[in-house]
């Protein structure tokens, strides 16, 4: 079965910092998770179209009629796209265990039921896609301009000139594509991730179609985004191969930036779930914040697969 999706490739014009947890700046993630990407999109959509337009857009997602589904970002090198290794690929070889991503052609074979051992050539050479650096910094006291003992390292992620991140979009309303592209264009100038006021996180982007060869007799899906199950979907997790990640952090709003969102545990990218799932958008508004609702994106962007690992 052939299936086409929109692909957006981001080439970063500077370094990017993607925090792993609050107050810990010594590490950076390698990808932008779908909930972070959606949050950044909504903040810029507000700047471009106003609050009423954003409220109307969010309501479509909350009511279960989203105009689009969005994946997390994954690496690319030139024209080669890389996807997360599905979590039902249980291997004993230590070298294979270290492999986090596979190129699109091999990913499609795994979707069709082949194993990681059969599709990976361990002698194949791989080009480095990114470099992580650590810069020493001092946090200055605003009262007396003294650094005190506030010394720390700040991690930056640099993608090479031939590499970057891409994400997929499944538009359910083609009329929204023009607004989506306009919003992403403004986001490319606003930047994404931490330290944007220092010029980090800016990118250029291009869009095109990407075609997948998908199995006709699938019995499961592979998540390509973070996924927050609806109540009637929890039963499927018993037969899933999945990992859980806790998502939290501070709100980013024109009205305030110093309140913590309610934390949420979500299913990670690469998880294999039987049947099909949709997920949900959840309200994570802190009780002290009353200007508007804060939502976390948890709809599941997935591709069908054949899961032979569990009967």
C-alpha cells in the first residue's frame, strides 16, 4: 500500500538547545518532540492570526476533529530520512542495541514484519549528523551582579550542513496547509528550543511529499509522535511494546512564563501498539493561571505495521 504524507525539513542556521529536564542545562535532546513542536506552532499561530483564531484551532483538536496530525522530528542526512527503531525489535547483540534510528527503506521493511537483524548492515558507514558542545557559563545575580557559585555548562546541538531534522504532517483539512506554512515560516524566524534570545533555534525549511510502502495486512501501529492514550485505549497498552516519558515544564504564554504546567506521562516515539489509536489533547493548565487554557498535544501520529513479536 502506497501512502503519501507532507514532509518538512528543517535546516538549522545556528545551534539548538532542547532541554531534557527543568534546571538541567548540561544536556540537550537530539529531536523535538511532537508536543513541543505543537506548542511552539500554537504560540506563533497566536502572533500571526490572533487569540480567537487560536482558540478555534485548539477547540478542533480538543473535540477530536484536528485539521492535521503532526509527528515528532527525526534526523535526516541529505535525502536520507531516519526513523526510530520500533520497540518490538528486541535484540541481544550489543551493537544493534545502540542503534536508535534506521533509514526509511529499512524502516519500511521493519514495518512489513522483518527484524532489525535482517535489515541492518553493521559494516555500513554512517556520517555524523550532529555535534553536541558544552559552553561554560555564569549565572549573574541581578541584585549585586555577583556570579557567586552559579557556574554551569550549557549544551548546544549543532547539525552539519547536510543534515537537520524533519517531521511529517497528515493534513485532514487541505485548506489549512497555507496557514500551516505561514505559521512555520514565522516560527523559523522566532526560533525553537532554549536560548532563542541569543539567536539559537533558527532554521530554514522546505516541504515536499514523501511516499511510504506500508503493509496491507497490518495488525499494529508504530508511534512517530508522543502519544497520550484516551481512557478507552489504555487496554491496548497491555499488548504494546512501549516506553513512558514524563512531560512537564513551564508555560510559555504572552501573559506569563513562570508557572509550571501539570505533568503528564506519555508513550514515546517508536512504541508499537496493537490495532489503531488516536490519543488526545489534555488540559495541563496550572490552577493559579486563569488567562487561558494550556494544552499538551498527545494525538498519536502513527504508521501501520506487522507485529510478529507477540502472539
